[in-house]
């Protein structure tokens, strides 16, 4: 079997653009991956083209060899652009291998250790501005069976936050906790906003609400700063969505800078790289909670991975999405009691519809985190997909 082509499909999805990668072979077996990299899609497409130059003509089943060669021969290693491109291609190669052998990818990773995985939802708060509105949205989510939810209550603050703004954020968290009761887990997102002193201050204020974690309290560029917050935080700290490969994670583990790690299957190197990172976390008794706010292909790959990792804890997923999500793939999710079942189809168990993808071409979107428009995450018309 030989690779004959590698194509990309960029699909507008309101808050960003999904980037799907499809690998074709001379035996008619194809594989799909996802490289969604918010707001850097054009750079990403160039990186995929470089990988295509290497991959065409080679056996797609030699996944480890290709990963190593593409990573090594890039010379300027790591970073979001190269690793997102490599992640998507690697996913697609696993998809091809699973289809070639007629088994789901989790079987190739050692088999399942669970039949379903717990999820927490993101995006449930779309359109909310005031604490009372967040509380109402949270109640709606719980009625749909949600048992864990994440959001960023900190407005457009960066590095520091005034007492007035902090008070509003805490009233926001209080409103959600009151709305959902104590049995639902709350996960508080920091988006890498704060300096050390502010991160510690907020963590101490959050303790009263018993959150599952406080995520990315400081910018991701300095793991010593993250460690400083964790050392004085009375609540668990999660981080790692903007770290790439096991080499970035080595320092995270050496410092024991987080209680939950959150590598992203679309950015940190793909399925096997996350499997290796999860194994490193397992021997340190650190929980594995992959970052997963992207599209349906990344979600499919994350499900296969999570099925095979003993220290997996919980998976992120978007609560609702653009109405054409159901058109661009054949995604089929089974949701029950706060968990998603692990699909058993060969490969990743998902296909893209190329024509449907082309019907929703690239649109320019920009970062909302520091503009006050963070909750404008969904269009007026959306669909729930689990």
C-alpha cells in the first residue's frame, strides 16, 4: 500500500474553522485526521503541504517511522503549526491501519479499559453575560444529562483583575453552583490569563465552590509560574493544552506543575504521542483529561485514545455546534448518564463528506478571549449532537 495524495478541507464553524486532513492510498483505503488550529489555518495548510511532499509514495502503515522522520527532519521542531499538521496526518494513518485490519483504533492501542468515557461540556453558556443568565443556562444543560461543565467567568481581564471584576466572576460561579447543586462538577477555565499572585488569589476564592479544577491560571510559556500557583492553590490545577509532544511535557512532569494534564490530540502529536504522554502521567499519578473543543474527527480520535488509557479521567466536548456539523461527517455519538460510548467501527469510525465540507469554506475569525465577547461562541441557530 502506498500514499497517493493528502488533501485538506477547511470548514467554517462560526467561532473558528475546522481543518480536516484526508490521506488517500492506491488500494482505495483512506484515512481522516483533524488539525484544527484556531486562527492560524493558513500557516497550518502550508505545513500539511510540506508533510505531503514527504509522505506521498510511502507505506501508510509505518506510522512510527513517519512520525519520527517528519518531526526530526523539520529541523525547527515542535510548535503549534508543525505539530498540528503532524497530529492530523498521524490520526489519518491510524485510521487507515484500523480499516486495513478491520478493527477500531483502540484495539491497536492495547484494547479498551472502559466501554464509555465521562465528558464535561464547553459552550453550554453561549450568549450569557450576567451571573443569572449563566445559572439559567446551566440548569438547561443539567436537564440534558450533563454532569460536568466548564467555562471562563473572568470577562476580558488579563494578568490582574480588580476586586469589582473578581466579585462579578465569583457571583457567576455561585449562580451556577446554586443552579446545578453539588453533584455536578464545575471546571473553571482561566485561559492563561493571570499572573502568579492573581492566580493564587482566585484559586483561594474558588475553593468555596468545590470546583473539579482551575484550568490554566497563568500563561503557558512559564511552567515555573504554573508550579508556583499549584503550590499555593487549595483546588486542583489543570493545564497543558498548549504544550506539544512528550518533550514539552517532561518539564511539566519534572515540576509536578499540574494535577490534571490536558494535551490536545490535534496539536500535541496525535494518537500515539498522547498515549505516551498519558503513560508518563500514569506513573506520576497525574490524571489524563484531554483538551477537545474542536471538531468531530478530533473527537472521534480522542474517544479511541481515551478508551485505552487507564489514567483517563474526563474528556472535554462542545455542548452544541453549528447545524451543519451533522452534514460534514457521519458522526454518531451515543450519550448516557454523562458519558459517551466508545464506537466499535474500524479505524476512527468516522468519515468526512468532501462536498459538504466545501459548502462551508474558510471564514476569518479572531480570538474573543480578551475582548469581552467570549460567550459569543455559537450562532443563533445551533444543534445538540449527543
